[in-house]
C-alpha cells in the first residue's frame, strides 16, 4: 500500500536533525524522513510550500537552520562541522 502524500513542517525535519548533536549522514536523514512521513511527503516552511526533501535542505541551510558538510547534516548549534 502506498502512503498518501502529506505536507510536513520543516521544523519536524529540524527536530530530527537536532536529535543527532554530532550530525546525521544525509542518506540516513533521508531514510528517517521517508520512514516517518512516507516517500511522497512534501514540506513547507513559514514562507514556502511544496518543497521536496532536497529543496527543504537547501532552504534550511541558507537560513542557517542546519549545516551540511561532507554529506553530514548538523543542527544549527553543532560545532563539529567546522573545517
């Protein structure tokens, strides 16, 4: 059975990332999001709707809500991503 498409707040993805203070691999985050919300989920923020997973991450990183470094997604407060 295919899960119905749902719209998920970007804050829920930030919460998942934040539960991994040392970061989560991008592939693991994607798996966690698909498992929790289904493969057809789209995302919204306070100013954007209809984002796919990749677009959401670009949006969140541009607004310093997450940091992506060498394939690992870090919560905003993480210091481990510094080069």
